[in-house]
C-alpha cells in the first residue's frame, strides 16, 4: 500500500468517526419535541367560506359549557371549550360549540351523551349525525355541535373541511376505548350506543344493572346499546374491567346480590332475575329486556374476548437507551467504513484498468520502470557415474 493511499484511508476513517461521535452527541442531547398544548385554539378563524364573527368565547368550566351535564363532562375528562358564530357572504350563519377532552375516549363518550336516536348518520369527523339544521360530530378528543340558521346541502362538505382543521391528540390519547370493539353489529339499533366511565354518565343512560354492582372504584369502562330481537328491543351492557380477576369478582358480587352463588371460574350465560349475565375475560356482559333465554344466549354468545399480548412499554432505563444508541452508531460506522472501502477499491481498480486500455505501457507497467528479480543460475550438466567405478 502506498503512503498516499494510507493517508486517504486514515482521513476517511477520521471523518466517519467524527460523524459517529456527532450522532452520539445529538442522540444524547436531543431536545424533547414540544407536546401539544391544551390551551391551543380549538376553532379556526375561517373554513369553507365561513368567517368567524368577533372573537370566540372560551373557558375551562364545564358548568359554563353545559350547566345540565357539567358533572358528566368532568367524568369524560373535559378540559376546555370554545364557541363562536360564523357567517357567509350570502347572510347564512352557523353557531358552533366545541368541547375538548383529555383523550379520544372522552370525545366519543360526550358524543354518545348528546346523540339522539332520530339523527341521521353523517360522514363528518370520526363519527357524525344530523337532524334538521343541527349537526353533531367528534374528531379525536374534540366534540362539535353546529347549529345552522337554515338547512343547506353543502353543510356536510363545509363541516368536513372544518373537522380537518381541528387539533388532534397524539399517542395513546388518540385511541378509542377497547370495549367498543366487542359490541356486536347484528341487530344493533342505530344511534343507541352509549359509553360511560363514571356513575353520573351511566345513570343518565338507564343501565340494567345497579351502579353499586358496576363499582366505578375499580376503574371499569361501560358501553351500552339497544338490539332488536323477536321479542322486542333489548339492552346489551358491557362492563370492561382492568383484569379478568376483577371481572370474576364483580360477577360473583352480582350473583350474591341476587341470591346466586357462582363457583370460581364459572362460564356460560347465567340468569339473574331481570337480566342475563356472562363473563368473558375482563368483560362482564349483561342482556336485559323482553328476552327469552335462547335470545339472551344468542345475543351474549356474540361477545367473546380473546387475549392479545403486545410489548409496547417504553423503557425508562437511561443506560439501556445509551447502550442501544452506542451499538447502533457502531453498526452505522462499520457500514460506512465498509462502503468507503468497497467504493475505493472499485474506483482504484477501475481507473487502473481504464488507464491501461487507453494508455498501454505509458502510465502503468512501463518496461523501463518494471523491476524483475531473476536467479542467474549456470547450467550444470550432471554425468552419471557407475556405482563400482573408482573415484576420479
């Protein structure tokens, strides 16, 4: 290896090592990304040709946002609200009220609180519905109630643009409650699904089971819905507890309250007076209403929990993260050096071959500069002497 090539490789190694050190320093001192602020504006100044009139009214008191349901809004994680009137050039107006919650579960729960059975489904936000000149929808953790001065076929398209301008939650705050995935679709009566995380909200939905039996001190999530059956409309209520053990314990309490002793690990549909009950994993499912036993079993059989184990916990061990970053940068450094070596080898060999073809014996392999090592041996002719002949 020539001295100049040796210096070039040392320079490339130094550059790669400096880049790796810079990446390590950046990873260790990288500033945290700013988190979305709950105080950011909810309502845009304009959308779809609508202009806000004056300044939006804002606040963080649920009693001001909705005095009749302030306690329920608090259960859903209410954070703040905003209201404003928008106007178009043609004179039409729309009054929009928006409430923001800590996560998407709160936004969905509040949506079910105000949703009425006579409303028509609308493709606005995550879910939407309308009745006359009123449109209700939620997107992420924001619930919106819009009241137009007059009905318009363009209201839906204009509000879809409005929904796109709303702030969105990030991370797990954007996830809906997992219990919603277990509500059956067959026989469901439109606009009857309700979601509750506290006793006030659940009490407003006329649940088939007593609030004391549900026990919100155990942090359950509850969803209800109406289902059509040959005997009439029935209510299906799912109580999602944090663990199967808690669900089993509360099922036992339900049985004890109705004079039934459930054995540990009991499964299948059980009849408890005015309703039927079943446990599947951490879910206690209750069916009530004008149901026969076969109809109740059919409805409850569609609620089945399957455990799925995922590993999504972020480690808080700084040493582990530093070691991971170091190993990652070592691998990157090795890849960079290997790439430089391959490129340099190909370039050197290619240039040499090209020069030999273009300038044969003028740049490389010149005869006057070629050194050849040879052994100048004299030819020795051996003569075979008979073994019994005398030495000369």
